[in-house]
């Protein structure tokens, strides 16, 4: 398969599960994370003929001073690299633009985009530092806006594409102690629906998956035994379950502007 998918936040959690699922189906993947080493490790686990790493060396005022490709697959496997690992700070427009340029240079035009990069800084609003509010908005909302903007150039040119932004049930329902996080994810829903309207005539689809409690680094410190009692299905979700929902939306040609909730029924009782 020659289809290329860029997965931002593809080194861990839901993004990593999406990468594993899409690799099994033969997609060519760009695994993007802020930390190159973790992106490299994630790409190394994927099935494919070979894996390569792109290391961006960005210094100064956003200027790309160097780029290095490292072939770290076993040479005996042969073939071209199906999966590349990139480092990128999604909150920096020049970083995002440079990343897309390198993806297209080494993998080809991006057909699919998954935005799974995200952070949380849980706290009551009155105790939340302004810098924590800003960092969540920059990573969770602005970052997805910038990657979508960069992807648009290629997708409009090729008259087609599919984007899935990973939101959260808190972006739809809100949650005490997560006002900034809820705002960033709620904003992502509004942005995604507006963008879906803008680009539908170009055959570009934009959807959102809104997970509930899922086993990831973000939820590892939560009191699972207590919280799962409030979930109608009685358990936390797994990343692969969310990944299947994301892949469904990526591949569904007649769905756009939709928010698919994957929460074990939690929205029913919130």
C-alpha cells in the first residue's frame, strides 16, 4: 500500500496503537513525537521491510540547520523504509511545516493525518498556573490546528485526504479539575467541525474521536477501581479499542464532521 499517514503523538498511548494497527494493514507511516528517541523506539516495533529515522536539528530562530536520515533496520530485510520517525514540537509552526516537508520528501504526500499528541495538567482553575493553561492550549488545540493547516496544502492539491483529531469526553461534558484541558479538547471539536465544512468540497474529511478513561500514561495515576464503577461497561478502555475507532473514521469515505465517542458509556452518566 502506498498510502502515507502522519501520526503526531505516535510514540505512545493511543497514537502508538494507531501506528501498530495501520502498520499491520500496510500503510506507510510517519511517527512524530517531540522526543526523537521514543519516536524511534515506536517505529522500531512496527512491521515493515525496514525502518529509518529522521533527526531534525533545529536551532536559532526556527531555522532548520540540518537533517539526518539514519537507516537502523537490518539490511537483510531489503526494500525501502516503510516507516520514519520524526521529532517535532507541534506548537511551533516552523517545526510543523519542516516536518511535513521532510515527510513528503522521504515518504511521499500525506494522505491521512492523526493528531494524538496531548498533555494534561489537572488542577482546579483557581490553582492552575497560567503557563499550564497556555501549554495545554498550545499542544492540544493549536498543535492540531497547525498540523491540519500544513496537511491542507497537500490534501487540497491531491483532492482528497482524511484527518482524525483525538479529543476527549471532557471536551464534550467538562470535568471538575480539568477546566483548561476540557477547554482545549472542546475547542478541538469546534475547530474540527468548522474545518470539515471548509474542505468537504475538496474531498477532505475531518473527524474527532473522543475517548473516555483509557489505559495510557495520562490515566496511570487515577484510582481505577473507584472510577470504573461509574462506567456503564465497568472498565477502562484499551488503546487498541480507540485505535480501531480512529482507523474506521480514517477509512470511511462518507463520514465527516463527526465526533465518535469511545468511552464505555461514560457520557450516559456524566
